[in-house]
């Protein structure tokens, strides 16, 4: 479909569409075009069924490894070892149910787009006005629009009377746009400045008009956005990539361990079935079966905490993605600002005229009082609200000075005039409009003693003040009046707008949210770059951005035409120099997001309009506004801010960083413990121990119960305040850094060495394999429970952190001790887990070995702190949020 109708003459538009502006299409032609173009609907995204979503969860490498382990556990024992397999399958099922239920409503953007379409439209067909389903509209239809209507399709204005449209959801323009008929515009006119066109999905806020439909369905501007959403795919989050790394490593370890075991068995001429069972035991030891479930639960708990702080997360992994956000691309209107015009300045040439200026601005306007305040044009409601706050209620003003007529606003004159009867007789003419337009009709200036002739110096002074106000991003209107003894000769604009007395200037704007500036400063401290992306004018955007300290010395701003001129490669090279992007289209927003991503940044995008939806989906994390946001934006986003507060995004980034740190601690704990288990089995096999120190069921007990409870408690560690004083981690930063890997290795080796030492001491002291096995099992379990306290912080001493600062860890430790005690002490459980009662001296050895990791790790932390010279945070510095 050709999208150049805004540049043609009206005659050319009607000719190309083969329609008549008075008669419209014939009924037969309407049916024919409907069959040709299809219904005026947006294409639906294909929704994945429940089975497909479940299978999507099961294709994760970690899940596949767990399923393989379950199969090995079942078939290696000839079907007898079903308990191990059943427990593993239950964990997989639990993880899948949580993930699928959390993501069930993630893709509703196109459904929301369809809801924005008007259900009915007033159409001229065969010369008669008819009401049709908006889905039945076709190009060439003539439609009638008036205040309150949704625009059902894109169209060219044929005729209008004060027609205004709120296009903020599509273009980001915060003010209603005055539409006009007449000639064409330059072909490269941006969407936000096509005054002779209406955009499907927007709202008519004033006046009425006749429009010819130029595009329907997927050919409309909203259809373009729908197409962008259809083509978008959901990329992996950084956490998903990191967990993929973990899964690959564990898979390789499992394959490698099994291969080595078979090799060792062949060299030792051992029974192949025995070696296969040993390999299964090692595979069970290598896989932290509870890790996927723990990560899911930690993320779910993070979702709960963030919901309490006004951020609703739709996809679990999106919680962690926020933690590595390095750029926040924020829409201006309704996100950084209140999306509510407010009068901030009233300037008059003489003192004491403020009330008179507000009264004139109120009378010369069509704002009406509604249940929650004034409704209508935002500039007029702002003036009426300010006047009301100063005791000048519009209803009372109109009772005292009823309107007798008007000359409506005209985009050529840039003025509006109203005529009112005065209480004592006579007539008041009130005029408001653009300063230069109003001044051109003024011959006098209101002074303290009454009107006086206007001089050239007065004009320069007034225009200078207007320019100063505009430089502050204020929308400036001038008000003037004329009093006369009788009614005007006519209500024509030329008659009303003559020999006026200038009274004042009224400056208003959509002001920044008061909390945003502090949030921007927090972003800067955390190494996060906030940038503004808006459909508003560049000068206005820069002024707001500078006020918020978002636009700093050396920063640049660019608008839509500038972006059109800039190739994508150049934009990617220069993207970091821009802090403000103005007059942008949905395609521009996606280009900007991708350019930042190309630079290696993790991008969070906030927005509330339909025009934000594609960029919200393309960003690493999309944040929609819950109050002012359209359903489309909410459908495309990963996170919804219920308080529409930019500061909530920053708080969510803080939580995301803390959640990632806690997940990393859980992985640290689980893998270091599993290394100890692997080392125990591997060395016992290599050195031909007659009996294995640990049985497969004991290993599974460790992995699923004793390991998982402390790992889950680590996921509930309070978030450290210092996380917002550190730069964001890079998208490609590995989870297994060299230092992290070394720490896992030596701590795992320590746990495994202590277990083998317990086994060796048991054999040496009792010459009983059953007691030696029980001592190894008890030592491994209890040493891991003590080791969990070490993992709470990589640098801070447990004594400074506080033993009781994480109640969940204390509960997990006690639960683990009780469960292990039941296994070791109760006869029925002793038989199930192949353990025997231990004499008191053996208990002393077990407890002494079990507490060793706590002592060794505390010493290692102290040495590392002394070497680096970094004091550890303590008290309130250490943790504040639960």
C-alpha cells in the first residue's frame, strides 16, 4: 500500500482511491474492496499451545541432563531403583509448571492492539450515513469523526471544524494535534507532523471532521507496528545464557566421568555392570539436580519482592536481566513526565494582572468540568485548573460573563476568540493564541492604571519573555482582550480579533516527575546510562532532559530526520554520544535499541504508548507503565510498573543485581559440594576401594535434600547496598571467571578430601566398611551444611555479616541437621540409606571434620582481605532489602 497520501492534493487522493467525498463508495464497491483488501483487522500472532510451551521448557540442556540421569537411575538398576528417577522427574515437573504458569500471559501485544480499534464507525456509503463495524471499512470509505471517537483507520482529512486528535500513543506528542484539510505536505513529513492525516487507533479530542480512509488493517501505521511485533523473537536473557554454560559444562563432565570410569574399569578388569552402576553414581554426583528448581524459586521470590515494590514481572528470567542493564531507554511523555499539562508561569507587563490573564485564558477555552477535574484540550484544562486554584472557577466566570459566540482556533491564524456579555452591560472579547499571532492584533498594553498604547519596545520585551519561557520547554500562549459598549458587528475572526489590549503570557508544560532526577543520579552512580527517546520536539526534549540532568555537557541530541540520514553502521558507532532522541518513529526506536545492543549493552526500554511496543519487545528488558500504559505496551513488555514511576525501574535494577548475586552463590555452593562428591567417588574408583564410600541413594539424598535447602536459603540473602555502586556486569561476562572457578575447585577438593579422610579413619579405627561408609556420608553432609555459611559472602567474614542476618539460612541448617540426624539415628531410615549406628568417638571425628570448611574459608577470606586492603561492609551497609 502506498503511504504517500499526505503529500497529494485532495483531488489526487480521491482520484487514486476512486471515491466521492459526498456519496462515498457504493454498497457493491464496498463489498468488492472488502474481498480485495480483507477486513480492517490486525494479523494475529500464532499462539503456542500448552504442549509446545512445556516442550520448550524441557529442551533446556540442564533439563535434558536431568532426564538422562533419571533414565540411567531407572534402567541401570533394572527398574528397581525407581525412587531416584521419580525424585528427579518430580523436580523437572515442578520447574516446568512454575516457568510455564509465569510466562502464560507473555505474548498479548497484538490482541491488545486489536482492542484499540473502534467497534463501530460512521460511514458514508451510497450517499447515506451508516454505522458499520470498523472491521468492514475499506480504502476509499468516507468516515465522520467527532470528539470521543477512536479513529478506526488511517485517513486524509477532507473537511474539519476544530478537529483535534490525541496521538501521544502513536507519536509521543504530548499535546493534541490540530488537524486540517487542504493541500498536501512534503513527502518526507514525519508522521507526528502530518496535520492533514488521522492515524488509526488514536483518539479524537475535539471538533469534528470528514475523512477518506487511505489504509486499513496491516497497511495502517498501527499495522506497521503490529508487523514489527510479529517479526520480533524473544532472545535469551543473560541468565539463560549463563545457565546454558553451566548445563554444557555439567554435560561434558558427565560424559567425561562415565568414559573415564569405563576406561578405569577395563584397565582393572572389573565387572562391566558394576562399572556402569558406578558411572551412574558419578553422574548423579555431577548433576546438581535441584539447581533448575532453585534458580526458578529464587527468581519467583524475586518476582514477589518486586511486586511489593510496584514492579510486576511477566517472565521469570527478566528479573535477573535487569541486574545487568547498562542502558535505560526511556520514553518522555508519561514516563519521565507526568503526562499532565500544568501552568508554571504567568507573566504580565504590570503587577496585579495574573488573575485577569487566567480569567481570559479560561473564558477563551472549551475545557469542561468533569468528575475528576477539567476535561478537554490539555492546554485549556491546565489554564482552567490553575484559575480554579486561585478562586476563578470557570462555571462562575461563565455565569457572570456568558459566551455569545466565538471564532474557533485556526492553525493559520493560530488564535481563538470568544465574545461574552458583561454584567454591567457591554461586551468582552477574549483572545488567546501563539504570542506572535496575538501581538500582531494588539494595539495597546494593559497597565496598572489601565490600557496604554503599545510601543515597539513593548513588543520586543513581550516576545523576549516568550522566547525565554519557550527555552525552558514551556508551551507559551498569549491572552488579550477588548471591551466595547455593544455587541460586535459579526462573529468573524477579523471583527473579533482587532484593536486588542495585551494582558499577559501563560507558560505551561508537561512537568518532569519529581522523583526522576534522583533516580537518574542513582543510575549514574550504578554505571547505568539513562537516555530519552520521545516523539516530542527536540528542543522540548532537550530542555526536559537537561532539567533532569539526563542531558549533560558534551551530550548530543538527534531527531527523526537526522536518524533517517544516518546509516545504521554510523548510528552504531556514534550511539553513545546521544542522550536525547526526538521526533522518532517506532522503527527509529528499534534502530536505537539495536544500536546500543550492538555496542554490547544490555538495554532496558520504558514506555507507555503503542509506538513504544516494538522497542519494548526488542529490548533486553521492556518496562511498560501500568497506569498510563496502553494494553499494547503492557503486552509487549517483560515488566509492568504499577506506579508509572521511573524510579521503580532503578529499584528493580538493584533487585536484579542482588538476585543474580544470590543465584551465583547458590551455584557456587551446589557445584563446590558436587565437586566434593565427584572427587570422593572418582578417587575411590581409581584407587580400587573394595567398597564405594557413598552409595547412589546417599548421593541423591545429598543433592536433593541436604544441598538444596541451604542453596535455597542463599537465594534469600539480603541485597547488599553496595551493588548500586558497582558498574553493571557485561553481557558476555562469564559466570565461571578464573577466580570463581578456582574457588569452586579448592573448596570442592577440601570437602571431598575431608570425606575420604573420614572414610579412611573409619576403616583404620573400626575395620568396618559399614561404619566407614556412615562416617563418610555424615561428614560429607554436615561439612556441606557448614560450608553454606561460608558462601554467603565471598569477602565478608561471617562474624561481621552476622550469623542471624539471614534467618532462612539458619532454618535450612537446622532442617538439614534434623533430616540427616533422622537418617543416621532411626533404624528404618538407616536400612533405607545403608548406614549403621556410629560409636561416640566416631561422632566426634565427624563433627570435627565437618566444621573444618567453616574455619578454613574464614581464614582464606581474612588473608584475601588483608592482601587487597578492602574492608568488608558491615551492618546496614551489608544488607538492607529482603
